[in-house]
């Protein structure tokens, strides 16, 4: 619709906005991740590893092993920046400038430590989202919604 001139602007997902920005096809008006970082020391996780209380309690080893694997994967990605070129090929971002933007933006958004500060960041983000979206997604942000295994 942008290409056909049917709309003047659009809200795009991360990789789509990076493609458009890297190719110079369209001008990025605002990068929401960058804006969020201006006022916060951490970024919220876009995708979170989640479970419910019963499963976490009865399958602690499974949850712990999964989280360990996730932490190792994040560490691997950060230590091996060349993997972004391979990923770029899969999503049709092969130009060196495109891959560099992909590497820079995506690496900055990887959450490697899930601690009290990260939980506070997530809680603040959920409250902000709730303020913007209202109760169309959830009726409220429950206290203690986000936790670590250490507290269990």
C-alpha cells in the first residue's frame, strides 16, 4: 500500500522497518526501541520465555535448562556477530549495510540477564502498553506478574 501510494505511513515490525530503512525506500520517522532507550536503562523483551506457576514448580529442571539454553544462545549471538549475515539471507537482507543495521538493532534488543532491573523494565513497559491500549488486551497489570526462578 505504501508502494502504491494508498497510505502515507505505516507501523512496521522490526525486520520490516530495518529493510525499508536500509534500502532507503522510505524514511523511518521514529524507532520505538530507540525512543524507549532514551528514558530507560534496559529494553523490554519483545519475546519472553514464559510459563505458569504450576509448571515452573513441578518442572523446575526443565525451565532451568530452557533458560540456560536461552542465555547461552544470547551469549553466542553477541560473541559471533557474523551470524547476522546468515540470518539476513533468510529474511532477504543481504546487502552489507542492511546486515550491519540488522546486527546493530537486533543485538541491542537481546535480553541476556533476567534480574530485578529487567523485571522492573518489563513491568514499566506493560504499564505503558496498558496506558496506551487500555483494557482491550488485559484488564490490568497484575502485581507480581513477572518473576525469576530464584524467588520460587
